[in-house]
C-alpha cells in the first residue's frame, strides 16, 4: 500500500513537472511572438519613414511681376535617410514657365550643410549661388536667403522647364538634420523655400514660396498604417 502511494506521488510530481515545462515553453513562445510583432511593426514604421516622399506646393507672392500663376504645377518632394535630406524640384504641367532660381531661408547659421546636386539632364544645369542673392520680393514676407542656386545662363534654356511628365527635375541634398525635423520645420515655416520662375505665359516672372500642406504618397500611408495597426493589436492583447 505504501509502495502504491509512493508510486502515485511520483507520478503526480512528474506530471506537475511536465505541465510546468509545457507552461514555461508556451510562455516563452508567446513572449517570442510579442517580440517578433514589435520588431516587425517597428521595421514597417522605419521603412515607411525612410521611404517617405512628401510633396510640398508653393504659393505665388502678391508682389510678383506676372499676374498669372503656375503654382499648381510647382512641387518639391522631400525624402530622407539618416541625417541626409533630398529636395527634388519639378515643374509638371502645360503652363509655360521655368524655375530659374531656388532659395532656402533656414535662419543664420543654417542647421543643414550642402552635400550636392543632381539633375535630369535635358538642359537642366544649376550652380551654387544666385543672382540676385535673395528671392525677389523677399521684403514683403521677410524672406532671408541663406543657401541658393540658379540656372546657368540663359535660364529659360537651362532651368527646370514645364513638362507634362516631370521629365525635368533638380535634386539638392543637405545633411545635418533628420527627415522628421526637416518636415516639422517646413510645416511651421522655420524652413522656407522660394522659387524665382521666369517665362510665364505673359512673358513675365513670378516668385513663389513653400507653405502648402504636405500629402504623403499612398505607398507611404500603407506602410505607416500596417505598422501602426500591428502596434495597436499588440497593445490590445497586452491589456487583456
């Protein structure tokens, strides 16, 4: 009888040990799933941020010589990687115009450093520095240009001419700040970008300044949505 009791006691002890091992394995498995979920969600958000292309529009200054406006076809796409940010300028549309000079107003001293420029070719040629050194009409909006560039002479030939498919473009790269900081500064006008546009339909020039609200591209929104959804699901499970 005593032996039988000892036998069953050992069985129960072994069973408890087995159950504990199973529970421990399940807990570790769930923790691993949670870790993987967090990692994947974070990776999606990081990918979305690095792949983000945020377009900004421009508004024509009232002091411009030209009474016509091509603001609807002027755009700068802002992308970033690490502490480097790329500004890609295009002039997409049927309205005659050419971006002849680009000005950056980012305070003194500027928190970003010029890295380099690339262009589409097709007679798009720019050099660092501009004439005039400040955006025409700057005094009406207190625009103080730091870094600037203009098209090689003659601008109507070597600037960014209007095209139907964004065939002509200029990209300018800077370093020193994260993309999120650049976007925040564009949104509150700490950073402003000015354009001098020539050869509009009436033969006159006009000035434009950044400030239009950004609209993330669909691909970026999908990546951000997927990442945020994963984090939300994980948070809900933890609350349970």
